[in-house]
């Protein structure tokens, strides 16, 4: 049986851990609110870009099909998988569920005899795939807790170049979609080609009613003049849209990581409290046993002296 001092040291250790987990929970909660605000500020811009891209694509007509990012490959030989993980741990299953989704997609594609190219955001994803012996085509680390649009542009330009240069024939993006501090789920969608992406396919729904219906109606009736030509403008808009899609994934992932860490640290603090209660009971039992042992020793000594 452990001594009273040993149990007391364990209690102090668990108390220190509880202080750390509570502090990490509070920090994550404070930063989560700012992350939510960044997502809210980005959404109107993303919706405007989608509407503008569709409008320019309609104006470009058949010429828009010549844009490389819009062209679908009939024979998909290699697929780029983009995993958005975090740079740090202590966030529950936040990182593991992304890695699990990526490896599951890899198995499905290998069964279809397609090659795989990994592009990984975050140190956790990079270390996990490197440990498994996977080749990582592109690695992006050091910014997952506070991503900037410049980081998204770097990733988006790399993916765009890989698609245009035919290094990959399709790009799949996997990240954690933020719903609430308690709820994050893995989301996967096709980033390239854009014919299969959210800009033309089924993605985040537009608002049911426009904020300014008269202005929307005027836009539909107006005759638009483009400089440069719609096809040229479309190329730049597509690049912006790819970068914006990556940026949204980074922001969603950052908020999801903070929510997952806040929840995990709260659970850890609660578990530490329960362990402290159990150890306190154990220490009381040990103290009682030591006192009983001392009483027995005193009684035994007194009997020995009396008999002598």
C-alpha cells in the first residue's frame, strides 16, 4: 500500500495538471470567439466571389471551357489529397479523424488503381504520414492556429500549379468543419477541377433571400462589359476562388481545433477532479491505517512492558 506522503504527492501532481488544463480551456475559449468572428467576416466575401464567378462564366460561354482549372480529365490517374490538420495536439480526435479520413480515401483510390499525392497542412498530419512512410508532395506548417490569407494563397497556388501542370488530375480537400465548440465533423469536397467544386456544384447554400433584391434584379438585367475579356477574367477569378476555398478550410479548421481543445481540456479537468477525490479518499484510508497501526504498536508495547 502506498504511504500517505506518496498519495499526497500524487494529489499535488494531479492538481497541477488540472490547473494547466483549465488554463488551456480558458485560452482556447477566448481564441475561439475570435476564430468564429473571422469565419463570419469571410462568408459574405466568399458568397460574392461565387456569384461573380458564375456570372463571368456565363458571359464567357463556351470559351470558359478552355480555362485549365475548369477542364475535367477523362482519365484520372493521380489524385491530390489535401489534409488540413493542426500544428499541436491536446485536441481530442481533431487530428486523428482527418488522418483517418485521408487514409480511407487513399485505400479507396488505390483500389481503383489511382495514384496518390499528399499535400498536408499542419505538423501533426506531416509527422503521422511520415511515420507511416507516405511520401508528402507538399508540406505547410507553422500557421494553423492563426492562418492568414497569404498562407492560403501559397497552398492554393501550389495546388493550382499541380493541376495545370498535370501532376494531379483531381484535388480532394479534407478538413474539420466547425459547427460549435462541441461539434466538428470531417468534410471532404473536390477542389479541382472547378466543374466538380462548390463554385458550380453543390456547396455551401446561398442565402434564400438576397440582402438587396432590387440590386440583384438590376444586376441580372444589366449588360455587363468586361475588361479584360471574360475568359481572361475567369482565369484570375478561378485562382482567387481556389485560394478562398483553401482559406475557408483553414479558418474552419482553426476554429474546430480550438473548439476540440476547449472540450478536451474541460473533460481532462473534470477527470482530474474525479481523480483528486479518489486519491483523497485513498489518503484518508492510508492515514487511518497508519493511525491504527501506531495504536496497535503502542498497545502491544504496553502489554509487553506489563507482562515483563
